[in-house]
């Protein structure tokens, strides 16, 4: 689906600030408030905008421990099953099918290192998982994913 220049600019503004007032967007784009509202509703209806989210400073929230885990699956036919099982967990933020030595890349949040270790042990025992490689996040230098 191709978006026109105005829709692309609306998306850029909303990516930067999902709470940007429609009045402000309309002023920046030289469109009426009703035209911007209609465009946003259409972008939502077409499932181009899938939702709006709050980005929380993890240093201030309960979830202060973040893990990135590379997961190798034992057989190709287990890939979707493992991916779906991980996607269903509340502490998993992102599940990606990747190329290379590992099959999946998972971003996980937890309250502390002990909870992270428990999660890693659960992963090691999960049906279809042959090996994992984990990385604790020390500092976020940029997050725009």
C-alpha cells in the first residue's frame, strides 16, 4: 500500500509523539483539523497504525532488567511453535525470526537478575529449544524499534 506525502508526515509526527494534538499536526501540515482526524482514522482502519504506546524509562519502572536472547531451534518445524509460545509470555516484548547461527531473537524484561536467570532456565528446558545465548542490557543508547 502506498501512502501519500501527507499520510507519511502524519506517521512521522505520531512516531515521534503519539500524543501530538490533531490541531498541532494540522498546523504543521497546512491541513484542516477534520482532514487530519479523518486521515488518522483511515490509517487506523487500514491497520497502518496498529496502536499507540507509552515508552517507559525502565530505570523508573519495576522492570529494570532487560535481556536479549538468541535462540536456536532444534528442527525447522518447531520454529513457529517456539515463537508462538514465547510471544504468549507477558515478559517478552519482541520475538524475531532471524538469519544466522540462531533462529529467534527475543527481547525480554524482568524485575531483577534472579527473575532473568529463572526465565533463562525455563528457556533452556523449553521443547524445541536446542541452545540459547543471552545478553543483559547494560545501557540503552538508542531505542527506536
